[in-house]
C-alpha cells in the first residue's frame, strides 16, 4: 500500500510474505530520496526469527535501520 510518494512510504504486506514485499519495495522505490529507511520485524509467534532476519537484512543493506517497538521490549 502506497501512502504518499511525496513525504512517506508505508508498505504493508497484507497477507504477502513480508520479505517478498520488502525486496519488491527496494526494486521499485530505491531511487526515492527518503531520509530514513526503517524495518520492523513482525511481532508474532516467530518474533525471534523475524528479528534475526531483520537484523541480517539491515546488515546487508546499511541504508536500512532496525526499528523496534521498545514499549513492548520494556513491557509497558
């Protein structure tokens, strides 16, 4: 889902594999001049594996930063 190409881009997987959607976004929006690129691991039963995959992706693509919901980590 494209929210706005001028100021922000929000890509929601909407049932699609999130990794597939992320690579699709890189292929289609890599040329956009955004200041920040954040990747948040899916918070589900596979959170640990999702976090490892997100970290691995960010290490391979330094333009991207890991985004965490710290309130969940802190339990608040």
